[in-house]
């Protein structure tokens, strides 16, 4: 993976409680493909990362606040998981609006593990074929999505994946989808 995303700006929307590996590994794949990645969050400073939702896993520097950016600033959006991270994002109107606007723009959006919760809150899951961590699937079904149990699924401009175990396939797919663009 080298150069496919040269010059592409990718937003990574995350908050405290982000699962470290679900931000770090996709970001590395995107950076290795030539993308310029930006961590966007709901508060300035740093966000707390976790391992398996329970263990402290250090921090990530926040580059921009979600209220200060727009879909036009980026070519694609990555939503890493963790249980707490998407739950915090769902409570922030600017984050919900950013996700909704991104999906509606037709630009590629990738979401792993618990982060498809963001699609429920943004009301963009209806009619989509999605996957997620098992505990999120009922919420996706109730929001009108067709839920499948596959390692990585792409439906239009949305790519979803189940868990950290699926990161190799997820990373490969998002580089390809983000290179394809809207």
C-alpha cells in the first residue's frame, strides 16, 4: 500500500474511550498509502484510548474540533470503535451532524466495531447493509439496516467491520474504497 491515497485528506472522528488498535492500525494503513490523516474530536487536547474497553492505552492528540471542520475539508471519514467512544460522539450534535453530512455527501465512510452506532444516531442506517460488533446489531436492525455477520461489508459509500480481529481485511478495504472516492 503505497501512494494510492496520495494527497487525500482523511478525518478520523474519535473521542475518549476509543479502542486504540481500531484507530492506530487503520490510520497507519491510510498514512502508508499516502493519506494525510487528522484526528477530529469533541474536545481539545488529547483523547484517552483503551484496550478492550477496560485498560488504559495512552492518548491520541486531537488535531481539530468537530465543530470547526466540514465535510468539504476531507475526502473520507474513519470512525474507530470502542464502546465509550461512539457513545460520547452520539451525544454531541456537531459529531452527529458531521457523520450524517459525510454519509449524505457520498464520500467514503468507514466504521468498525461499536462505531456503527454513529449511523443510528445520524439516521443514515436505514436501507444499508452493515456489520458491527454483535451487541450493536439489534440497534442497527431497529434503525432499518440489513445486518450481516461478515468481516467487512461495503454498501455504497459505507464500509463496516466487526472487530479488531477483522482489521487486516478492514484496512485493506478502506484503502481501496478511500482511493476510489465518491
